[in-house]
């Protein structure tokens, strides 16, 4: 993140990074569009007079393509993005979400239902005369 960024700029940059993280976790098209929208806000913040400034929108499009496995030079794009993240927890979360060896979580094995011999070995109940 920029070292000389003001508080609102820092918050907007963090929101952009979190939007990219959300897309990396879900791989949902709505989250990709949200990340591009936040990138557009950051671009507008960076140059109020120049509408030709598209750095964050272009970077977000490259990142989303790389995360989806469709981009060119995916590893380099992701490495550049990770190098710009200064928050250690956010960086770890992005690394985990983008990990190449995305293994699905293990399914919980259903419990074995007790068999009919559950009460074996216990003395039978005494019937009370009521």
C-alpha cells in the first residue's frame, strides 16, 4: 500500500484488497464485479480530473483472471499483489485463498449408529408392580 496515503485512501485501498480476497475465496462473478467496482472507486480517487486512469481496474482484472486460472503469467501477477499487502494477516488469508493446491475440506464421516447390542452385558430392568 502507498506509504503517503491519507486515511480515506488507506481505507479504500484496504477495501479493494478485501474485495480481491473475497473473490479469491468464492470465485463468484458477483464478487469479481464488486472488486472491479471498488477498483474503479480507487481509480477515481487517484485522479479526479483524468478519466483515463485505470490502474486498479486493470490490475483487478489481471488478478481475477490469475486467481481463476485464466490469466497469462498467473504466478507473477499474484506475487506482485501479495508484495503490496502490508498487513500480515491479510497477506496470509490471500495466500491461503489463492493456494494452488486447493484441496476441498474433508467431509465429516457420519457417526456409526449404535447396533442392537448396545445394552448387552447390562442387567435387565426389574419390572416394578405399579
